[in-house]
C-alpha cells in the first residue's frame, strides 16, 4: 500500500492505511493474479496519489470499480478517491452500499468516517450495519501503552507505539497527541522530546 500525508480538519485520513480485513473476491485465481498483482496496475494508482491528481484518481478508480464490482479492494479505493477529491457525500452514498453488503470490512467504515468528519459531522450521523470502533485519546489508551511497554526493556519510538493502535480501530488522535499524553503521565519516561514522533518512551519503573 502507498501512504498519504493528507489531512482533513487537522486529522490524518484513516484511509491511508488498509486493514486487510476483506472477504474473498469472486475472481478466479488467474484473474486475480493478472489484474491485481500486476505491478503496473498498482503503479498507475500510486503515481496518481503521489502527484495529488485526485480527479484523475477518481476516474481511474471508477473504471476499476466498474470492471470488478465484486472486488472489495476496487470499491474501497474508489471510496478513498472520492474522499481525497472532496466528494464526501458521493463517497458515503457509494461506500454505504458496500458496507451493508460486507459490514465487517473496516476500511469501508473508515471511508465513511473520513467523509463524515470532513463535513464536520460525527459517527452518529450515519446508520451503521455494524458500528466502527473509534479510538479517542483517553486514559484507556495510556493504560494500554503502559501494559504494552511494561515488559519491554528497550524504549519504543512514539510512532512505533502509535502503530499498535492502527489495526484496533479508527484513530481520532494523532501521534503528537499521544506524545503529549505520555509526557503528562508520570508512569512514563519520555526522552528526546524535541524529536517529536521519534521521541523514545519507556515505563518509569516503580510507577503504577
């Protein structure tokens, strides 16, 4: 997958990552190998992303989604493209249908959430078939960090620790907010604070 540094309302787009939680496609093995593992096919999409050519990305993804209507990756990428092109309502309407068919696919939920938050709405402004897990900065997040780091001898980078949450839900806090929370919690020792997301954190032994 290719990552983007796009942001909506100061928050990173959650569609920059893929959970990989997809159902089986109806494509045969040969069709899948030919159409989805072909490097040039993926490279074309990557180039459009890197160039920020979102109208072009939409057109490319629309062709793919139309050609492979049962492939969840193609549908997800089109929903992603609509959000990047600021066609938020279109993204919601389009992905909602696929969410209802395959409610367990997290990336469909994340596209809808990106579109909702981009419009100043929240998760309650959509009727979910299966509700998404949304993680906000909280004591529970810090408790998880403590339990994760406690058995570790070596410190961990903030961005490495942040990645622990990527597969657990839709993140409504940034790496910088996680860093701030850890600094303010006496259970942790944070070194190289000026390095930002590359600051190192470890448990302060004897603190609970």
